[in-house]
C-alpha cells in the first residue's frame, strides 16, 4: 500500500500473505491498511517522528504497542469473517 503524504513524503507498507494460509491475502491487506493508518498519523505528528530518531527505545515501544493492537484487530476481523486467525497469516515488512 502506498500513500502520498505531501510532494516530498510518502509511506509504503508491504505485507506478504503466507502461502499455506487459506485467506492470507485478506490478512495482508488488512494489516497493510491498519499499519498505513498508524504511520500516516506519525507523519502528521512531528513529535513522534522526532522520537524515531532521538529516542529509539521509546519509538520501538510505540511501534510494538501498535502492532499488538493491529494483531488484536486482525483477530476481530477473523471472527467477523468466520475464519481462523491462522487463515489470515501474513508477514508485515
């Protein structure tokens, strides 16, 4: 997923569906879209961008928390679609 933020800024989020998972394409798409929302918010928040470079451990914590939230959202999505979470297996890069 690619999003232009401004003439000089953009975000790319990539996820690869696990070949053995029945609906890995759904999982990859969902994870990309949710990650894009998060990173778009960061681009709009200069304070968070600064933390990325000046406080890497705090930045790592912020990203880890958000990825946990995305995982929980993916579980809800799986339930809504009436599939197992493992059916949505993917790798976010």
